[in-house]
C-alpha cells in the first residue's frame, strides 16, 4: 500500500478511493436514490433505480475487498483493513489455480453448484486477483438478478436489498449471492404460479447452499392450504429432481469427495457468532450434542412461531413464513457465518418492510462485521470473542427476535403488501 502526494490511496499500482470518501459518496447516492424512488412510486418506474443502486452498492463492496484481492496477506491486512474474503485464499486452497475439478479431483466444503461456480470463475483466471475479479462479476450478475426479481415483486422495496450495507460488506465475501438470486427468482416464479420453474430454481438454490431447502416448507404449505395438492407435489418433485440432477453425477463418480460437505458440517464445532460457542468451549458440550439441541430448538421455535402467527393473523400468506423461518434458523444454528445475513435481505423487502427494524438490523450487522474482524486481528488461540463482538452479536440477535415478533403481530404490513400469487403478473 502506498500513497502519492494526493489524498488518493493506491494498492499495487491501482487507485483506490479512501474508505471514508467511498462511503460518503455511497451515502449521498442512497439519499438521491430514495428521493428519486419516492417520486417514482405509483408510476410503475423503478427498475433502473433498483439496478443502479445495486451497482453502486456492489462498487462500494468491491472497493472494500480490493486491498485483499492480490492474495498476499502476510501483514494480516484481511483483518486490519476489514477486507477479508473467502474467495481469495480458496483459489489456491481448493486447487482452482491448478485447474482441478471440484469433487472429482479436489475436496470442496461447499455444495456442488457453488463448487462448480468456483471452477467456472477459475477457468479464465491466472492469479488470485483475476480469480477474485471473475468471481465478483459472477456474483454481481447474481445481485442484479436478485434486484430485478425483487423490483418485479415489491417495487420500490427492492431498495431494501439494493442499498443494504450488508450487501456491500458481505456480497463478495463468499458465494452466497448465487443461492440468494436463485431463491429470489424462484419466489417470483412461485408467486406467478409457475411451480415447475419455481421448483427447478429452488432445487438449484439448494444445490448451491443448503438453506433454501427450508423454504420448500412454506411454499408447499401455501399450495396445500389452497387445496392444490397437485401443485404442491409438482413443486416438491421439481425441487428434489433438479437438486438430484446436479448432485447425482458427482455422488456416483466420487462419493467420498461429494459427501465431504455433509461430513464437514456434521463435525464442525460451534462458530464464533453463535449462542452455542460458550457451551462448547466452557461447558464441554460435544458437537454431536449441539447438533441435536440446535435442530430441536429450531424445530420447536419454528413451530411455535407458525402457531402464534396463525392465531394472530389467521389465513396469512404462508409463503411469507420464509422470513421468520430463516431468522429462527440463523439464531439457533451452530454456524452463522457473516455472509449468511445476505439470505435475509430479499425477505425484508418481501415479507417484513419495516424500515426501522431493517435499519437496526443493518447497523447491528455492520457492528458484528467490524468487531469480528478487528478481534481476529489480535486473536489468540483459545480466547473467547471480545466484549465488543459479543455485544454486537447480542444486539443483532435482539433485533432479529424483534423482527420475528413484529412479523407475527403483523406490524410490518404496509399500504402496499405483496399480492396473493394469482395477482402477480409478468
């Protein structure tokens, strides 16, 4: 990192706007976009604003990660400069730099579609930096597709995703935006009653990240409540079928490497960001016990939440259960990797458009990001997270719990709710 006589920073010869300057420009553009979007309400205009806002946020995210793109992290810049990304080290860490095919020639801890996406981005790459650039392009297309689908479903609420600080800090940390895009477009297909397409997209999303499997429950339940058993079966069949189509060749040709994802997640311990860390590190709870307790807690709380919502708002749109189900899963899981917050962004636009709670979640999530990685900069083996990090985690959990309570009570409903499936048109 070097500086010229001006205030402009440089990294390996490439100009990089100082973080404060970039964030200032971003904040000004957010205000301009919101004002423009308000003027556009009721006119059917807004897609260009949603896409433009997404590009702006992604550009900020790219500038945040750029100092780490070269792969030389000997000075621990990934923590001290808050530019950490899984994308960079895994280029060489998973044999992508050597052209190894994931699951057939190299282990990979991600679901198949994510591993194949890594290989696709690695094909034209010849360095850590170029692999990062190609991956950024792929993920940017995914983010733009998400914004497009959200604008079609929720109009100006697409800005909940497009302008989210979470998108900037986590969008290029891992490959989660691939699954987010597939889920969001699948939800659009579901609301248009295109259950075959919805099932295929949901199955592909599960092949990229396992969490979309949870969404099959409220989606199918919505069809069953409407007495459309055939559509529920079709949705489930195409979801399973598309997932099997992606996974089966690798399960047959390389079962050990293909199953590594499942074995890895079954045996990994509690993450720093979860409520299970203290019981495991201080009370000696085993990973197996935590797996059982986490699953049982999730199922119990999800059922209670569903029952409470049904009693409070009988006949509510069941597909919107996707939002609280994902929140409950994140809060009870033994792993809450930082970028998992991306999963929730489309659902704030679709099922919980409460700007105050959304702003609180974004503030808490950014606090988690900053405190987590500054703590890692001075991390010593065996230490529990810093007090600041723990406080940020508690605040984020409280905000998410408040979001679920507000959703159950119907407090997030607005004057322009998402229409019933039959009313969504092309």
